[in-house]
């Protein structure tokens, strides 16, 4: 709480005035000589308990009335939560979540969560007379923005929405480092976010450091202004895969896309999904029921002359407009290149056969084989699929693979052969290999696999891959979290899993296509389908088409690119990496979209949140977009009301309401 | 020249001069008087016949009855005797109380300056006036003041000289200290040898249990009892509208109290006190008179005497 006229608070000792008056008044009691003291003492004794309470209550109300009058004259400012939050610091750091999920908008006032938070912060600063120094943190890649005193946060370009996921741990950490580096004194840190798990990354290693820093900076108060509500209907659309297919007469674009409800309450409704490619537009009715609906292989007929292009899939307007669009790019497949890294000749031979045999005669396929023995670096130019059958790499090669995946490449990791490779203890994409073990084929039959999408999906004709016919004799289990099991053995162990990545794909298969390990090579169909599908998926980005997550490219890379999507939002060149759009540069196409995590409605619960920022002076304020209460406001009225109430109560308690209630005694000859 | 006694009001004396003080019970006096006696005597009032027994005075034989019936009967008449009257005057500090409406609030340590309206002054006036009346009609008068230090007992005697002694003693009484009226009454009950009239003049701010025991003691000794209860309307009703400092006239700790707040409790306690007192005086057949500061003493005493004169004498 702060005061617009704090000097009045110097009069707080006046609160003791009623006590002084009371003491003086006791001296001024009119004395009277009294004979019937016996009656008086008895009556006083009988009344002592209630009278004492009443007496203290009256004194307390008088003190309260004086204090309230003083507070009300000093014009106190409180937050919207009735002064639960102090705001006396001269510096205020604002950490703003500008991710797409913060664009959830209230239908009544038209304000998004981000806009509501900014408006309330602006109102708070204005009520404080814009005396605080304001520093804004919006991205770990950007330096802090020192906001001039005459500028509102809402007017800054840095506070506008982006399609980049907010990295809250990095932002908070950056803000605390700034406080330490600048040697700032008492500082308020306001973190405005919708607590989405994707932005808060509760597993981040930065949180312990943040807690330690907060404990070291007792003069820093962290206030989490949260907008976790997700009551309004909202759906997000996302394209998983594009493939351009040429038939005898025309061309058609195959789209795998999904629509996901991100609102808390699931509803069933039919949504018109619009697919826009150039000037042509296709609308498809999609019945949305449950959390997510996936549509694979949706055919969009396009001009046969189109070799490549970009488009947008769009949902009708809902609570959050930021996740209603998804841009995609596509191109006719060129030569599909794959790279196999293996030291085991048996395995590499099988893999080469599977890779070189193209599903289409028109499609050219090239495969290169490399050994880890002489591998200094990987040549991944135009490579669509990397099959790594060796110890998991580290250092420069690992970084190269990560970069490859980040640009849309696909990697299939196979376990290292026991006789050729050391097991190693390295991890890639949060996964690492365990030990080899001989298993009983009966116990390790594959009964469950994902048939609707990904590498083991059914054929376009509806035919099921004979995954259940595979026999596995040796298994090298894969350990890790955040992996999606595409196929699992009857005991629950993973046969094929997919690591979590925003773009590209990383698969881990727990056995090898050798006679000693499995019938993957003998069966052939399953392994062939897996490799060919991975190759097609990887080659789509290698063929001049890139799909990246907003924020993962640098602005300089996009300077020469021409925007091709029909979005009405103007994006300045420096901000291009942060906004979803489709671009073209010659034969190369680029689709920038929000990350997949932005479509996950899961929010960090309050208990977890408190544990993340424990150790310092931290407060959590749960606000709502539709709430009109400001973060600060003049609350002198409350003190005026309190003073009036105290005075009225005091008057009531001191009312001489008992006079005349008893019958007076009369004189006479006999006792009455 | 004799100093005029302030507590003896000529108007009261004049009003009482033509009235008589009667006893409600048979008295055993020392000489003949105007009050009935439990003995047989030579008054004009016939009492009864009884059979002659040898030794009886033959002068009392009813010869007419003997002449008609040849039987010897003695004719007996009531005896008249004088009254032994003893005043018990409360001289405690609380008797200095002076009604606010009359003399203003007293807290100047000088009760004498307001003695014209204090309860003690009125007590002296009552005792003095009745003593004068009793002596005038030939009765004996005594005085006992209930004070632990300056209390003095004057046994009942007749005569103007003795009246002067009583009035002098009344003049000397000053109200101070606690009230020891019950103890004084016990002493009185033992000291008065024969039946008499005991007149108690007090505000009765004492423990009623103790008072009851002392009154029973007096009644046990066949004394006729009169109580003049001097209590002011203010003391009963506590009619003050602001917090005040009550200074104890009997020397106790002063008390700060808000009369408005405690009024109901005060009235309840006073009501209980008066009820208890009523029960005591009814049970012991005591002639009780409550007198406030606003009442005219001449009227009060006059009506008291008239009521007693009208009541039936019991032997």
C-alpha cells in the first residue's frame, strides 16, 4: 500500500488521543459524597464483566475511527485485492508472457489476457503517479526495455502479442540477474502469465537457481499475476504433415491435421475448417468431439503445374484468435536422401536395402552409408532421414543432429550393436539406451501400436501393417520421459517411440533388423514402411520446404524472404521470427508457427507454482480478464466507511438507552 | 443563656404538642402513667371478675354480687403505667448524606455546614421531638447512639433535667465511620430491664441478616419497636446522568461509576433490599416509617402519633 499524501501519516500518534481523553476524563469525574455505597459496589460488581468489554470496545472503536480518518486523509492506494500487495518499491520489473495462449479474449470487453494484464499494470502505474522506474522483460533473447515514464506499456511494440512461447524461467532468471548486476534496491517483479505448462517448463533446471536468488534478494518481491482461466470455448488447429502427390491428370495435396480443444470444458460442435492455398479455398466440416480430432490424408486438389507452395488452415473465430491459423508449406518431392550411420554391416545392409527401394518409381532415392569410426562431422545437406545405429553421439555431432531435427529432419535411432559399439551413457532428446537383454518372443509380442498416424499407421487403403507378426528376441530398452509410444510390447515396454520435438521427428526403435534380434528384416514390410514413411516425412523439409517454430530463426535469415500468407497483420522485418506466417524465397518455402506446446491447455497448479518460486517474497494474484478491478486504486472510501462505522458503533454503545427502564422507588411509610 | 438546638424545630414541637405518644403494647413502667400495663391496677377501666381467695384485699370485693348470689368475687381493673422509651440513633458516616436537591453535592469534608438537611440532622430532629413529647407526658426517655467510638448510652428516665441530658447528647452526635447498629441494638436489648418502646432512627445501611437478628432479640425482650428509616430518594433511584466519582461517607475507597450503565442492577439490588426489609418488619410487627428528605417531618411525626393513638392496645 502506498499513500498519495503520506505526510499525514505523521499524525498517527493522534490515534492515542481517545486514550488521553479517557484518562483526563477520569480526573474530571464529578465527585459526590455517597452513603449507599453498599448498593453501588454490588451493582458495579454485577455489571463489571459486560461493562469492561463494552468499555474496551468503545475505546477500540474510538482509536479505529481516528486511525481510519488519518488513513483516509492520506489517500491510500491499494491493489485490486484490497491492499494485499504492497507497492512501495521505486522500481518495477514486468515479465510479460506474450505467447499465443495469452491472447485468450473475453467476449464482453474484448480484452485478451495479455492486454488485460498490461492495462491493469498501466492503471496501477498511473495511479502511483508514474513515479516508479519500469523495466520490461519479454524475451530472453532481447535486452530489458526501460520504459520512459510518460509511455504506457500498452503503447510499446515490445508488449504486443507474438507466436513465440514464453520462456518464463529464462525471463525470471534474466530479471533477477539484471537486479543483481545493476545492484537495484527494493524492486517489485510482476510476472504476468496464464501459467501454461509449456511456458513455465516446470522441469527447467533454472528454477532452483531462481529460488536461491530470490532467497538472496529479500528486498525483491515477486508477484505472479495469473490468468489461468480457460472457460470459454477455444480450438487450435495444427498441420502435422503435407505431401504433394501427382496423379495421371492432376495433383493433390495430402494434409494430416488436427483440431484440439484447449478450453477447460469440452463441447461437441461442428467446425468449418478452411484450407487456403494461394487463391483457392477449401472448406471442410469437422465434427469436434472430445479433446482432439485428427484428420489424416485429407486431399486438397491443386493445379498440376504447382511444384511447391504454402497455405494456411484456418478455424472460425473463437476465444483465442492466435491459435486459429496454421501455416504450412509443401513441395514436390525431389530426390530423397538418407544417411545411415552404422558400424554393423549386417544392420547397415538391411537398412540400405530398405532405404534405396522407393515406393514410387518416379521418386529418386539416394542413400549414403557412414561409419562412426571415421566420422568427424555429418553431411546432412538435403538429407531427409538420418538412421543412427551406434552409440548415441555427443558434442558437435549431437548438436548437428539437433539442428537437423530443428529444420524438419527425421532421425531414426537404432540401438548400438553390443559387439561393435560401447554402450555409452549419452542422451539425445531426453532418451538414452539401456542394456541389451534376451527376451521370450511370447512375452514380447506387439499387440498395441498407433494405427491412425505416424510410422506404423495403416496404409491409405486401410490395410493394417503386420506389426503383431513381428518376433523379437533381443531388446535394448530405451529410457526417457516425454516420449510417445508408437508401439509397445505386451509387457508395456516400448518397441518404437517418438521423442518430443517441436518440428522434425526423432524415433527410437528398441531392437535391430538382424536374425539374432528380431524378424524385422525377415518380415520386411513393417521396417520398410517405417523407413520409407520417415524418409518421405524428412524429405518434405529437405526439398526446400521448412516448417519452424516461431522464435527459432534469427531475423537476418528472413530479410530476403517474401511473405506469402494472406494474414492481415503487418509484421516488421525484425519481428518476423516471432510471428506465424508463410514466406518464400525462390524455390524455398518457410512456414513459421507457434509451438505444439501452446495447444496444450494444461496450466501449472498453484501448489507447483508455489514450490517453483518458494524461498522469496512471492505472491500469487489470480486475476480474470473480465474483472474490472484494477491492480491499484484509491481506497480512501473504505477507510471513510470504516471511520463512519466505528463512530456509529461507538455512538450506539454509548447510548444512554438504559435510563428509565427500571421503575423508580417512591418514599412512604412502608417498604415498596 | 441556653444555646438553641438546631435540630429542634418549633413548628414540629407546636404540631406535636396536642398529640400523645401511645404504646402499642403493654408496658411495665415504674410509676402510674397513660399506658396500659400487663398488671392489674386501679384505673377506671374494668378488666375482669375472679373468685375471692383468702388474702385478697376485701376492699375489692364486689358486694353487689355477694348480695345477689352470696358468692365472693373480686373486681379487677386495668393498671396504667408510664413508658420507657429509648432512642437508637445511627451516627455512622452515611447519615451525613445530604440530598443533592436540597443542599447540593457534598464533598467538601464539612458535613456540618450542611447539617440542616443531612439525614443525621433529621434523625436528631425526630429523636429530640419525640423525646420532648414523651417527657411531657411523663414517660421515661433514653438514648443510645450507634457509633463504635463516641457511642454513649443514656438509660431511660423521666424529668425535664433528664430530657436536657438527652438533647445535649443528641447535639453532640457527629456522623462518622461504619455503622454498628445491630451490635448496639443487641446491647440495648440486654440493658433495658423491662418492656419499653425502642425507636430506631437510621438509614439501615447494614447487613439485613444481622439487623434481623438484633431486632428479634429486642422483640424477644417484649419491646415495642419503631423504625424511622431515613433514606433519600436519590439513594434509592440513583438519578444521575453522567459518570461520577462516589466518595464513601463511611471512609471506604471512592468508586468511579457510570450510573446510567449500572442503573438496572442498582434498582434490582435496592428492590431486593426493600423486599427483604419489608419481610423483616412484617414478621416482627415493627412500626416502620420510611422518611425521605423531601418529606415534612412535622407531618410524618404527626401521622405517626395519630396512627399509634388509633391502634388497639395489647396487654
